[in-house]
C-alpha cells in the first residue's frame, strides 16, 4: 500500500494542490462593471441570450463587436451549475496540469515539475480582481495561453507520431482561433 502511494505521490500532490487552489477562490466575490455596455454588461447579456437560445441576441451596434467564446463559457457554466469562479479555476488548473504533462518531456525530476505546477497554480495574477473576480473575458486568457503553449509543445514532442501530432495541432489551432476571436 505504501509503495503505491509513493509511486503515485506526484499525482496525489497535484490533486491536493489543485483542490486547495479551487477551495481558496471558492467564496471570492465576483463583479461586473454594469455601465460597461461594451465590456462586462455585453458579455453577460450575450450569455443570457445564449441561455434563451438566441445566438446573437438583439441586433444592435454591439452584436458582432466582441467574440462569442466568453459568453458561451458563461452560459455553459451556468447550465452545468458550476459557479463562475469555480469553473474559471478548474479551467486554469486543467491548463496547468496539461503544461506539466508537456514539461515532463524536458524536465525529468518530479520535484521540479511539482514546484513549477505550484508556481503556475498559485500565480498571483490568477487571484487578481481584474482577472478572476471580474466577469469578463480576461479570466480565460491565462488558461488559453497555457493551453496553446502546451499544444505547441506536444506537437513538437509528438512529431514522430503523425496521428498524435495532428490531434495536438487541431487542439492548438482551435484554442488559437478562440483566442483570436476575442
């Protein structure tokens, strides 16, 4: 039993740190700048439109001014029943785990990988008012950057295996196009 725990200690540590990270932000307040008709209010209104089944919402001067991915994220998390802060944190933790998986090709020492993971997950920017607590598209950007970098690294590492490299290429391309849709 003890040998199994030692064998999986790295992933148990990753899971524990991930749970602590999500619990730390669980009760943080969220806010949106209501008068920001082209920013926060627009994102929330677009999410409401999606929930009502209206893809573009009411046609006005703001209809195509911003991308649809953040409102889609808001609508999906609302539909699933996960809070905004929790879903944003889970996405960022997932991105950090994927980055660690990619870095395993370069860094063989699990202690160093674990330290990098802790540094990524407890990045002070991800506790910022403007990033995680504000209901705005900035919250997804750090996770998307990690996802794009991870996909690019995996393409490089999996280039000998064409089918695996193609899958990572498609995932990275989709993340990059979502990133550009902001």
